[in-house]
């Protein structure tokens, strides 16, 4: 990807000439304990990841809104099991993650408060970035407050390339970045593209969901030189994977920058939890891998795994990163523990995929991931299904209910 390296280097040189390059300077904190405690199988804490309670009044109101109240609410009680969350690995309640957060909070409180470029960045943040870069097989990584802000930061940095190189004027259409986006991409990608498109820095093309023939047609018909394709790796509502091998082939044909949002694949897919690129054996063909730490990691935050040159550009021009307060140290400590546990408790990934296979065998539904989408009809039907009650417990659906007009 020499073309893109040259573009980023030119943008960095332009920033440097204007003294606008920004760097993170980690505040030194004592390192966390060497290795968190891990376990050979599920413990009682895993139940806490899915079992919740609602007070009686809230439960009755919720059921009454859908006309599901039947007078048995008191008998049922307020206990619910959540099947619709994103805590795929059950790590949010793991003792090691809890202990890491508690110890860091006791030692540092919430940590230095400020943006990462001022005083919010510590050696804990750097340590997590290094772990994520290793996991994603990338040269570098940038930790962000959320997955949403990570996607926004990448999009604004991309748009800034064309503005930086069109010195003192708006870039012409041919000088702008052409971004090709899957029609079912996450809202944070869509909003980021809309922002830089409005600033006349990119031109957006939307291809039909996972339709490589349509994408190929759009790419071949686009005369703009600098092209980017961005897609979710595992789509959060439909539960299907992007066709990464086909995208890689198109990347070789057209030389575009390939960016993925691996929010739902990170730690879930691949033998090591490296995500969808590891699963499809194409890690070296992904240029930028964006993700979240609020799903399978069971914590909070987002990240951008990329080259060092891309990191320098994003941390200097990604506004959602620059102008956000950095993650609190206890959260970062818990993320580090979660990554360690994920490496050692590999059985958690095996359990997820066994459950997927078991559910498929029971229902005869063709599913490929832990995200199971079942169309139940109208909005009213979907809402009623979400309130489905049985005598001893109120269940939230195991599936992502797709609203069908």
C-alpha cells in the first residue's frame, strides 16, 4: 500500500510544518500485578453477567405497555435473564477484571482526568495499546473513549488528508477520498462519513450489503484515485460476516485502503481471539482494524489498530479522540486483565461456538455467529416477543429481533 503510505506521510509532513503533530506522553504508573487469576471453566460469577433484577413497578409498567400484564407478575418476581447483551465472553463479572478495577481505583482513584494529549494518558493506556496491537497483528494501536469515537476519529482523519494536501483551498472532487461503505454498516461509520462528506473532503458510495459484484462495479466506475472500503466484520443486527476473502481480492485489484469495524469479532473469533481477520486468515490484508472494548472484553472503550504513521495522523486530526477525556485508569486496568484472561481462558471462545452450533441444530436455522437474527413480522410482534413471559421467569430474547415493515 505504498500509495497510501505516501499520502499519509505527506499529510504528516504538512502537519509537522505547521507544528500541528500531536503525541501522547504517558504518565508513569506502577505496573499492575503480573498475571490475573484464571479458571479452567465457568464459575458462579458467570451467572452474574446475564442475571438481573427489575423492581416490581418497573416490571409491571414494562409488561403493561405491551398489553402483556396477566396478573402473574408478583408470582413471577423481578428476576430476568439477559440474552440480548454483547458480553459474549462473560468477562464483565470475572473476578480478575473486578480485582484489576478495584486495585487501580484504590491506588489512583479514577486517574488523571483530561484528554489523552494533555494529561489523561498513562503507562496503563500504553500497555493496553501494545496488547491490542499484538492481538490484531498491527504495528501500533490508539485507545479511544468508545468504539463510536474510534470510527469517527478514523473518518475525520481520512477526510483531513485531502484537506491538508489541498493547501489553502477546498479539495476538488478528484482530490477527495472516495469511501465505499456497506449499506448496513454501524451508525458511527455512517455518521463519520456524513460529517466529512459535508465538509467536502470525501465522496461516499454505498454498496449493497455484502454484495461484492456491486462493490466491484462501483470501484471500476470511480475515477477518483484514492479509494477506501470500510465494512463491519460481523454485522450486529443480521449476524452475518463480511466476505473478507473477496474484499481482500478486490483490494489487490484496486489498491484501496481496507478498513474494518471488528467490534463483534474481537476476542470472539479466531483461535487467539484476533477477530474476523484471524478467522478468515487475512490479518495482513486489513489496513486499519477498529474495535470496541465494551462487548467481548466486558469493559469499556474503543481502539484503532493500525500502522504507526496512521496512529500519528489519527491522534493529530481525529477530533473525537483529541477532544474527549481519556478512559479512567481503573477501566484501562480492567481491559488489560480482560485481554490476559481471554488469552488464557480459551475455553470461553469454545463455549460460545458450541452454543452457536447447538442452537443451529435445535432450530435448523442457518446461523454463522452468536448474533442470531429472526424476523418475526411487524414492530408490534417484535416488541411483544421481547416481553415473552413464562411462569417462573421473564426472558429477554436470545436473538436480535429484526423489525420488519
